[in-house]
C-alpha cells in the first residue's frame, strides 16, 4: 500500500467518523435517529463484505478513473478499512508507460491497496484514457477485459467525458446520449444476467457546461431503468468547479481532469467521497439486480428488422443506395445462434453507400404519437469508425430530425481495433402524430463520409419497441 493510501485508511473518512471526508455530509436519518439505508447496486456486494465473504467489482472507465491516486484506488483503500478486507486492484494496462495506448491489452499485476484479516475484494479497473463506454467491447479487448472474468458482484460505469460531442439534432433531444450508456449496459446484462450496475454522473468541466447534457442523459437512463444506481460525483464537485486545486496542475481548457496525482488529488478525493457516501447509504442486503433488456420480448415495430431474406439482392423491403454498395448474405460473420447476417460492402466510392429502409404507410401507422426506442445489433470492420446508422423520424419542417445510433465520438484508440457485435441504441424517441409515410427511414452506412478504411458493416437485426427502454428480442 502506498503512503497516500495508508494515510487515507487512517483518516476520519476511513474510520466512518465525522470529519472533512464522507460524513461531513449527514447521512439520511430514520425515525430513531439512525441512518436510513436503501437497496442499491452496492447492496449485494456490501452484504457479502459485511458477512466476511470475498467479492469482486468491475469498473469500466476513462482517464478520470485511471491513476493510482484516483477515485477507485482511494475508494478501494477506504473499503478495506471499513470491512477489514484485503483489497486488490488490477488495472487495465493498455495505456502503457508512454501514455500512448501502446501497452498490453491485459490487466496488470494486482496492487494491494488495503490489507485486512477478513475477506478479499478484487477490483478489476478496466480504465482506458481517451475511451468511451463501448471501448472494452472491441474484439481486441473484450476476451480479456470482460469475458475472462468470473461474474462480478457489481459493475460500475465511469464514463461520459469523452462522448460530450454526440449529436442532439434539436435542443433537449438527448436520445443518443441515453443510448450510448444503455447499449453497453445491455451487453453486460446479457453476459451476466442480473448483475447490479451503477453509473457515475461525472464531474463538471472547469470552463464550460458541456457535461450537463451527459448528466441529463444519465438521469434519463435512471428514470427509464430504475434498476440502475446513479453515483452523484457531479453535484459534490460543483461548488469547487472554479478551484484550480480540484483539477490537474496545468490542465488546459476546458478543464476536464480532476486532480489525481500523489500529493495533489483533492479532485479524486471528492469523487471517492461521493462513491463512499453512496456505499454508506446502501443497505447491506441482497436482492438488487439489473435486468437484461437484450432478452426482453415484445412486438418489433421495425419493418423487417430481422433482415428476412428469402430471395433477391437485399432483405425484403430494404433497398441499396449509393452506387457502389454491395449487399451480401454472409454466413460466416453472423452473431452466434443466427444463420446469417447482412454484410454491407461500401465499394469504391463509400461516402454515401448504404442499405436503407423507407417507412411506408403501414410501417408508420403503428408508430404515430408514440414514444419508441431503437436498438441495432451491428459489427464493424477493423479500421472503421463505428457505423453511422441514422433513424430519420421527420424530414418535413418544423424541424427535421435525424437521430444517429452509435458512438460517432470514437477515438483513434478504438478505430484501429476490429469491431465486435455491439448494440447501438437511441432511446425514448417521440414520434409525431403527423409523421408522414415515405419521410421516415433507417439507413446503415458502412463508411459514412469516407470515414474508415472502406471495410464492411455487418447487421444482424434492428428492433423498434414502444417505450423509453430498448428491447433486444433475443432468444
């Protein structure tokens, strides 16, 4: 354990007494003056540690969760002191010593941040600076980062800073922001049904309010999916937004990174205090689980979203646009359990090549006046940006609305890696009562605007369901 972490374990925060840390904010109180505990995503793992049982956490994050003096090393040391537990953190090693993303795509050897005589808590810290929520699902990372792990007791998402540029076609239409979290949440739930999941609404930026739309998206996710816990690091940090000590030394505008280096990590401590506060307010009981939306059943309102293809050059009702696009019924790349998938090859001039479904009157009629969610199971080729998959809900004024499904904000860390099957989501979309036939559409661009290397895009299915939450309708 480092000197700083030993110091943390002996602070008033670690001991659970009133002081500058956690309990300087009063916990909720019951009728007899005791704290009120609630069932949260923390509850099952807290119950295990309270009973002296070993447990594990998976944390999927970005640069603000990465350093060894950051919020999760601090939180891990605090947990060890609270539960007399040995806490081991294995951090994703890809960022490397040069900070260029050239390290091994594997977890490093464990750092022991607390030593106890009771249980053992293993924390898998899948943090990669510059990444977004989908990063650990790339084919080059997922086998080691996720699939090789035993089922954890809790998954925490610490993302948002690297996706603030996602599209909002009209002010307040935060449907893609919700989807950028619901997609990865669904993939974790489909792998480990019921595993509790929590989201941190990350800290504000020093020089602007760009994180507000991400916080709004996370709050909307929680409203639509109550079996998710929100950890509010944002509100605790806001009063200190203008204090340079809360940000990294020399942090350039817009001021993203909380201070998280040895001897200067009050920004990280603020986040750790918020996480610890959420832990303290959680009841030590089992029973909390996060449902798997990918397996939920219902009526698919997407016309031929299953890509049925009895004959001809395209799935029934779908058309080729862009002069060089080639559509192939691929029987080798399909998602497990399916007989084939649709491969879209962009050809020599890829910028506009696409497969498209225009909604006819019979397709639009069931959607009018409803709130719907769209989920697409797709896979990209190595070297491509994630696919551009626009759902046009209105072309006539006022105003036109094109809602892209997919993380267009990917970085070079993601582009070089081969893709894997991911769920891309746009959630809680209101369809106008006067939505017109032939003016709604869904399209799949493998290489929109010449992005990527011209490789293929693979589509397994597209699902539209009524309501603020997607459903995968998967067997």
